[in-house]
C-alpha cells in the first residue's frame, strides 16, 4: 500500500476518534455543570480543556455558550469538532479508491451535517442532542467500515489510528483526574463526589460497563483498575494497547519487511506495563508518572510507525 | 405508479425545430430516421410521467455511485452530478465503420509524425509541414529529440473530437493527444442507461464498451520497458483538487492499479519508485494524467510540486514508460492540425477517410486579412488552448470582443487559427417533458499499444443550453450515452 494512502487512512481515523472524544467530554461536562455543588463552571471547563490536551484559545472566558460554540463549530481551530470532521473527510477524499462508497457517504453526510444551519439551531435548542448525533455519525461510519471495507492493511492502519488516539486520550483524562482518583482516600464520600466519578466514567462511555463488572459501587481504585487494566472494555488502556499491538502485527504480516526492533520493543513494553501489573502496585507507586510514561510510549510508537512506514528516508529503503 | 395516458409523438416533439443543421433523429422533411424509430416509439408508448420517473432514478444512480464533480468557490465541497441527457445517441454500424477506419488512419499518421519530428524531421525537410510551425509550438519539447520511446508509441491514449456537418459527414474538429479526459463518463453513462432502458437496450443490439479499462491496462502493459514481465503500472494524478479526480480514482479502481501523486514517487539511479508501507517499489509504467509542464520540475516547470523530480531522466534511460509521451501536444496544436490531411498522404500514401474542418492559419498574410475582415462570421481559437477557452465565436460576439481578438491576432498571429462557424449536428434531448434538439459532438477514445483499439462509441457531448455551440463540461455542457448498433 502507498505510504501516503496509509497516512491518510491513519489520520482520517485519528481525527474522527478525536472528534468523538471531544463531543463526549463536552457533553459530560455540560451535564455536570447542572449540579453546581462539586465545582463551579470554570473549574469544570478548565478540567475538560486539560483533558483535551490543553489546546490554546479555549480558555474560560466566563461565557459558556460562546466558548462551547467555538469548541463545536470553529472551522479554524484545530481542537474543534468541526475541524476534526473536516480533516477526516479531507483525508478520506484523498483515498476514495481505498475506502468503500458506504464509508465515504457516511462521512460525507456527517461533514454536511456539521456545516448545516440545522446544526447551529440544534446547538441552541439542545446541545446534547447535537453532540449525540455527532457521536452517532462517527459510530455509523465505524460500523459501516467494519462491514464493507476490505480488512487488509488499510483497515489495520485505521484501527491503529483509532486506538492510539484513544489510548492517549484516556491516559490524559486519567492524569487530569488524579486529584479525585489518587488523593481522596481520607475524604468522605458525598453525592457530589459520586457525580464526579460517574462523570469520569461517562467521559469514556464506561459507566454501564463498570457497573457490570463492579456493581454501582463506585470507588476510585476500582475506576483506576477498570480504565487502565480491564482487558475487555474498548476504552480501557489495556484494551487499546492490545488493539494497537494487533494492528501493528497485522500490518507487519501483510508486508514483507521485518519491523524494526525498536517498534516491536516499544509496543511490547507498553503491553507488559499494563498486562503484568495490579492496581495496588500502580497506586502504591507513582500513578501520575505511570500514566505519563504510557502517553510517552504512545507518542513514541506513532513516531516509529511514521519513520518506518510513511516518512522513511530513501537511503534506508534502498539499503534493504 | 403513473397512470397518465401514453404520450403521442406529436406531444413529445412539441414544436421541435428542424433547419439546415443535420438532425440525428429526423430527416429534413420531419420523418424519423430508420434507426431512431424504435427509440421514438418506445418514448411515445410510455405513460406521461414515466420518463420523468426514470430520469429521477437515473439521477439517483449517478449520485449514489458518486459520479460527481466538486464545485469549488462559494460553498466549499459542494458536489454535483455531471450533467447528462437521458436519451441515447445512435450511430449505425456503417457510420461507425467509417469512423473507426478514419481514426485508425489518423492516429497512425499522427504517431508517425511525432516520431519523425522528434527524430529525423523528414516531413520538415520535405517542406510538407513548415518547420517554423513546429519549432514555434509551445508544446514542442526539445528534450524529446532523438529519444527512443517504447514501441515507437507516443500517443497511447487519445480522445478525438468529431462533428457531423450538414451533409451528414463526420469531420475531425480536434485531436486530444495530451491527457484526454471524460472516458469515465462514457462508462458510467452506459451503466446507468442499461438500468434505465433495459428492454430498449436489448432490442437495439448495442456494441459493448465495458472492456475499456481492461484494454487500457493491456495497452499500458504492452508499453512496459524491456525485461519487466510483470510491470508495476500506476496512474499519476495531480491530486484531489483536479476537476477530473473522480475519473482518476475510477480508472485506477477499475484497472486495479495504484493511484499515485507526485509526492509518492522518488527516483534513484534513474529508476522510479513509489513509497509504500513495504518500502520502495519500482514503477514500470506511468499512465500520466498530469500535463508535461508539471511532470518533472528538473526538466519542465521548476515551481511545480505535482510531478516527480528525475522522472524525465528515468524515462530517457528507458527504465520507465510514461504514457502519453512528453511533447505530444505538438501534434494537437490547432495550427499543426491544419496539416494532418497532408501528413496522412505523406506517411501512409492514402486519402484521409475523415476530413478536417476548413482552417485558416493566421500566420499566413492572405488568410489573416480575410479573417480579420470576416471576424463576425468565423470562429477564432487560440492554438494551445483547450476546454473551450480562448475562443471567439463570431456570430455570437460583441464588437468589443472582436476588436480585442483582432488586436491579439495582430500581436501574435501564430497563436490563432480561424474556422468557419459550423452547423454541426443536433440530437434530441429531454428538456423538461419534451424533446428538443441540442448540438452534439462525439469523442471516441482510441488506445494505441500493440495496435490501434477503439471501443465502439465514445462520449457524446451536448451543449445543453438552447442554441449554444459549446459542449465543454467546464462551460455548461453535458453528455449522453452513445450506442453503436450491430
């Protein structure tokens, strides 16, 4: 497969995952703001911006509506949902011969939806409905892709993009929530505390899944265990890392070159970090540093993958 | 479903005008031409709104198959379907036979001309074609001098525009020897028409065209460099912003080859590679949809990022085939065009089967005076332009436009030619709920590898505006399916 095509598929997928994550975080944050007891709007907004990776220009201005509107619609701001959808579509347009027509149509529809006057009106009447329909559009795209696209190398680049983006986002989110998660053992549990923790789970669509595993008994160490170490839940770090590993292995298998040891070692290390540890060990050590390492490893894998499959130097390729 | 009474032919035709121009469907006295009778009877037998219903279902088919082009500007990313007409244009077997023989003859001669001009220049030494005409052509590429191209094929993919005159005779309006486009519309029109009028299609016995992508692929394969039995063939596109991008993705998909952009290619030691996730992969044949100027910044325009640096040297070394060859625009220059009948006689010793349109070269003093005095009756064209740009249609022009052209002609006579305003043929189109005649041309697609191959048919382009003579899709033209009958 052409490197440019792999690159476009990878970024198409990352941008959509990013749009979905932003939509979900905004939705949860706005709904938490309805219960002002725990923290004020400003604190919540700041926390959300931090968990989105602190994009510039999204600082709290005191005017929730206009800032939220910017986060949803600002074409020119790389953190906005519209920007991510535009970028995903532009990437898809350049590889139309690689994705299925059904996929293209779904993505195109989502793109036109974001640019329609209807979306603006919906923002004013019910932002939650708007965000839900954005997330629906992205889920539809993924579902249609799973059932119509050829599951060859291109498909694995799509999966790689999605799970790298997701692993990075979940790790960032957990880092931002560390005061709630890692330092609350002595504090008494209030209703507001409960709402905050449920909010965190909902940021990862994890509340119902959590309840299935642990019942509705929400405690911070269980949340840490669930979002980091669960092997079956699609937003948990361990699950994401497993998927990244499988995607990279499949990409290697479909080519004829051996992947560089660095890449194999990097993904192996990440896998071992999450697969061979317990929540007790993480919490008794330095959980923030642990999360930080995971994020760095994700960046490293992205870099290596790029250096090896997309932007390799001609000299290195000719030497083989 | 519809319940209206069947349309009478009279109602369908309404006040369908007939005049001196050739009508594809009706004779001068209003009678239907024999091969159009079945089509007309079918139309007349349909319930009143059935035709509209089929039109809508065909529209939908175009839209859902993604046969659209992107309109940029006001509303970024708006996609429209390529305008088309629902009624097929019919060509009889006898007519087609003549077209096919004529085009084969013409393309063979043009290819010999290119080979000659870029090697010995015999035709120039014999003063059959003036050498200043060749050397002053902006598409002449001196880099091609003395270069051996694979199998001596310069023009592997050609789209020649034909018109039908008052007499019913087909003539050649121009040869497109650089990067002719539109073939994807020919193929998709056919697919939609088969769904829209299945019974009619069956009863007519139409020659198939669906194997074009396969023919194109085998043409390209036959031009691969020596010693590359399993050549890697790619289609080089300028990218997503090109108006023909749909066609590029379509052809690449239909042929099962990679669609590459200039930035996917690198050259090393005069070998072209593409960057894949599996390392560099050697490229053997490039079906090029990028103009000469943009193909290699080292040789042609240095500011172009669409091509691949070093491509030309790899080509010169014979390590990669590029089709069409560079410099083929020389032979579709509108002034060189005037000499094609002479080339046919010179190289093949035959009379041209398909004639040219009468053409005045404005670099000739006498012709220029005649043209300047009759600007309001003639069509003036810039020689290196295409797509209907740089054109003055005398009878439809204003005095100011004519003055402007006169000034430009005086300043650079070599850059212009003039032709009489042609009454080219019209075919019935579905306009609203009745038939009206519109001007049409015909662009058959010719492939030249081991031998000349022409799929029977081509793209019939329609000037959809009443009275308009411009069929180019960039200027309000549409298309129709073309049925060549058994």
